[in-house]
C-alpha cells in the first residue's frame, strides 16, 4: 500500500518504521528533516512538504497537538486537495472539537477521516506493542486495519463517529495521570515511614501487577525522569483536554483538577523537559522528603 506519514517524533518515527518493514511504500514528512533521513535509510521516500506525503492511499498524521494539526493539515489547504480515495488517519491526542472539525472538512471534500489515537510509551511503539483505539467510517477503518496491525498488538473500534476515539484516548490519558498521582502519593507515604523505594516498588509491581504500575512505579522509585518518554507539557495538554471534555458534558473531574495543579507546580520548578511522572517529585517535596532527579 502507498502510505504517507506526517510527524516523526519518538512515537511517529517508530510507527512509520514498522510500516516500511511491513513492505509498504512509505513517504515521510517531518518539519525537522533528521528523523526522515533516518527512515530514508530503511527505504522511505522523503517529502519536502506535508502535501507531498498525501498522494498515496492512506496518510497518517502524528502531530503534537491541535495547533500543529491546524497549521499542517487545515490552514495549508491540504485536506481540500486530497483525493477522494485517500483515508486520513490521525493517531495523535487531539481535542474532541478538532476531531469533529476534521470529520466535517473531510466529508465536505469527499475524503475519509479516521481517528486512531494510541496508548503506549515510545518503547511500546518501537516494539509494536501499542494499543490503538479507532473510530470512523467502517469501510475506512477496515481498509487501514492491516496497517494498524503492524504498529500495535491491541485494537479497539468505537463506532463511526471519529471523535469518540478521542474521548477514549483523553479518558485513558487521564487514567494514566491519576495512576501517576496515586503512585506518587503512595511512595511519599512509605518513604516518610522509612521504607526504601526499591522495596516498595517490588511490592507494588508484584502485588498489583500491571503495565502502569511497573513502568511508572519504576520511574518514580528510581527518580528517573530523564530522558522523558512523555514530556510534562504534553501531560498538561492532556489533562486540560480531559477537563474540557468533561466540562462539555457537565462531568466534574476533581482528580484532573488536582493533577493539573501538580503539573503546574512541576513546571514552575523548571521540570518541563522531564517525564510527566515527575509530579511524584513535587509530591515528595511537599512531604518534606529529599529528592534527587536522575538521568540515564
């Protein structure tokens, strides 16, 4: 299949790589050319602009936020010029209103739009172990399903209204943030009583075994917030998306409000380049505990 891929950050680069290795004809575009050049070594064609990546059967976008998507895909007029045979798949975490606007624009110009955000940190993307949630026209979702299978190991469909996949993604990221908050508080509590973080992590990871507890528990136990798998400002974006999505339907999310304040406190400490699990460091400091942020 002839595929375009726009946005080659830590996640997008690995996802595009799986498509190349799966035997597809992949054209890639990134605003900084370095990641595209790396994929070119594996057989990708490099687009000089985003539109050059949109001439195949499917185009994926994995851009940071609504603003980047607005600039690259909407203000440029690309959507209006897409062939009716193209399926645009957005795999980024974007707002529900943006997903609805993309649905409207694609429908107005005859192309298909699918929201398919994914769950997993960069290491999961590299290992093709992402969980992908999709929504959009049934035929379009079925058409791109073989491509999703190259990138992930779990796949869920939430109907034909594309924005519903974004609701699931936003709710899921809120769940992750709430887990980080809970782990941070739990670690602070036991540390204050003199229990070693490593010992507590062994208990947590074996007794309450799940991906979130093992991955984020390890980060918190070892204070290893660098390099960031998911940077703190992106976490703030996602928690704000959760609050806005709740407000739109009168659902209060008091835990999300608390986490937003924790993230703002972490940003005030110049932790913006760190993994969003660093909110556990703020919790520890508030408990009067010594902290020592470590890198690799």
